[in-house]
């Protein structure tokens, strides 16, 4: 007699925050509300015996009331290559996004990187979600697909990067593409060969200085306004290690050495801010 597969049980209560909540709430808004409610009851009964998640979506075997297994699947429309490149470029341009993603965190506002691409990370209409089930007689989506979605939400709570996998982008591919986008210069910003500055012809006369400099050359090295009138400002970056993030991962295999570099960079920034505040205070007439 074949051994019965172990049931996959969902969490007893639906998620109230995070990507799992957002994913299930979006499905509910697209007509999945009844399927999710019935599917949670089905999953809690131990009817789901398998769950697989990949580039083409998620699939599960769900035991029906009659005892036989139904095969349910759920997928999102994959990202086209052009939209994927634009999203990676937008995420790479924001240091906080890059820092969070490389640290294994999916920013709550990462969907902002999809602006202008015509696509979204979470589904926005019913046509963006494709679900199938072997119980062809039942309504769509059915309780079996709902049970699959409930367990999929639990997996999203543990690994939010599965949202990208449902769009056809694996986590390793996402991080590798992000790293390339951060280190590769934008070709549009590169100077063309025809526009590159060429050496000046020695036969050409040099460009003359401005008239007021020629009339009073002693003003050439003087500041345009008194030093006391200068104003300074300090605006902290979006992420404390923004500069280090742009430079890429530290070239150390020792994790302790990498963390030491981050701590040293942070200490330098704090010291510079304190020195700047002290200079402003002394300039305003303070004593110390």
C-alpha cells in the first residue's frame, strides 16, 4: 500500500502585513475572496499534499472530498525582457533599493521601480493571474486553487523574493542583474567618439580670459563672496552605506572584515557631520 504523503498545513490565521498580505489581498480584490476563504478551510483540513514554485508559477496537489487528487496551478504573466531591464535599472539607481535587495530584503515600495514600464510586480487585473485546476466542472477560481494561493502566501511571508519568481525572475538572476546594472555605465550617458574632446590645435589661439579678470587679475584667486557668508548643509543619504553600495560588495572573503569596513565608513560620516556642526557653531560666534 503506497505511503500517504504528508499534508502541507497553512498558518492558522491569514497574514496581516508584509508581502503575503499584499499578495492575498490583491487576489481577493480580483475575485478570489470566496476561493481564498474556502481554500484556507481546505488547506487546514490537510488536503494539500504537495507544493512546487518555479519560474512558470506554482502548482499543488489537493485532495478532493471524494478522495482523489486535483492538480491546481497559479501563475502571473512573466516580465518581458525590456521591462525587466528597465526595472533593474530603476532599482540600481536607488541606493536604498540596491542595499536592501543585496542584503536579502525586498523593499516595501519596490513596485515604484515598475513605473513607466507598463507592468507591475503584484497583479492589477484578473487577466494578470492565470489559474487552472483539474476540477474543470467547478467555478474559477476554485477552492483547490484557493488552497494553493493560501500556502503560496505563507511561502511569501518567508521569502518575499518569490513574488519576482512568479514573474519569471529567480532571486539569483535578480541580484546578478542588479549588480550588473550598478556597475555597467549607461550607454546613453557615455560620450560618443565624435563628441569626445579632441586636443586643441597648437596653431589655434587660446581662449581669452574674461574682461573683468584681465582688468583686475588680483581678483582671480579671490572668492566671489566672503567666507563668513558661505552656508553649508549636511543631508544624510537614503542609506548609511550608500557610497559603499555604489562601489559594490567589499573585496573581502572575511565577513568580519567587511563589517569592519562598513563600521569605519559610518564612523567617518558621523565624525564629518560633527566637525561640520562645530565649524558652523564657531562661525556663528560660539566659543569652545
